[in-house]
């Protein structure tokens, strides 16, 4: 998602996060940054999340997800990440 913004990528992340025992997106990003020695992926993704996905109307899904529900999830996720980032920088 750092280089492209396909709506299906947003839906995949949303669905995985909503599964019982779903994964922590922020923890996965931090793991990827550590593994590949790349910093800032979380900041790029937060920006993408703030922009939000385009309409899901082009996708065939087993369980429909409203565009509003998807946008709300990613906006809230970005807000949490940004707040956490600001809190972390205050303690440096």
C-alpha cells in the first residue's frame, strides 16, 4: 500500500483486522520496518489511511462492507497512529 492504493488492499487489511483475534496492523508495520531496515512505513501508511479507499462498488465480496464503514476504520486507525507518534516524540 505504500506504492499503490487499490481498494482491494484496504478491504484485505480491514477484513484481516476484523477477524476474531485479528492482527495488530501497527505491530506488523513495525516488524516490517525492523526486518527490512526501512523506517517510516507507518507514516506513509497513515497518510494513505487518511486519504481513505475509493468505492468498493467494483469489488465482488462475500460479505458487503459499506464505503463509510471502511473509511471510518482507516481514519480512526490513522488518528490512533498519529496520536501515538506524537506521544512517542514527546518522550524523546
